[in-house]
C-alpha cells in the first residue's frame, strides 16, 4: 500500500547549510511518473520533556523565540547531540533548563513537527520523581521555569496560550495518561 504513495528521488542539491539547519531541493518522481521539486529543511533530532512534579504541577518554561517574535510557553527541550541517545538528551536538557534530574523517564512518542518540509523529529518524554541538580544552563539561553498545575496547562493549550507544538502534544499526552491512570 505505501509503495503506491512513495516518491523516488531523482536528484538532490543543498542550497544552504547553517549551524542548525540545511536546506536542500530534491527532484522526485511521483508514483504516476510525473516529476516534482521538494524543498526540505534538514534539522537534527530533538527531545521535549514533560517534567511532572509530585504535586501534579508541570515545570514549564517561558522563553523568547526570535523566529516567533515573542515569549512562548514551552517544555524543556533541545537537540540530540552527535552520538547521544534521545533519553540522554532528555536528561541533560531537563537539568540544564529547569535544574532537575528524573528518577523515572518514560518515552511517550516521537513526532514530526512539520513533515511537509522538515526532517525534524522530536521524542517526547515524561519525567517523574524529580530531584534538584545544579547544572549550568547554556550561555545564550534566558529561560524562566514556571510550575503550572497540569489541568491549568491543558486549559492554556485549549485557550491558545501554548503555541509550541511539542509542548501541546506532550501536555495533552500526559494529561490523558494521568486521566486513564498510567
């Protein structure tokens, strides 16, 4: 079934290569033989973590995002470094961004954030049994950690106050897990 939808790569050329992303233009052959061009942003794998405190609050972060032009509500997140596993990255980012390490780190799911043009896939984790740690944050990040009751965070999602896709997905998944008792 998937074979009938697949496109075959004819050629590929990189048109931009930066520190964080690369952009390439691919020529593909469609299943019916027609040809098309596809613009693709290559982006490293990433993680996001829903840090759930014992009292049911989620440690969210507020951070200015230049591309969005505003401060966004987010979850601790970051890029998986070369040779690093997503779980290791999740632990590292949790420590760097909110100053906690998880006693339990549960993989929830992986998702493409914008598969129409980007290769970026993000692994979402739930962190429980949090213990404070003293880890230096990245020098170019200005982050405010804010504990928010999970129900209020879900309400913020429903009201459009959380606009970060990974945060929306992670918060709703954890709220559903808690609702059904996982």
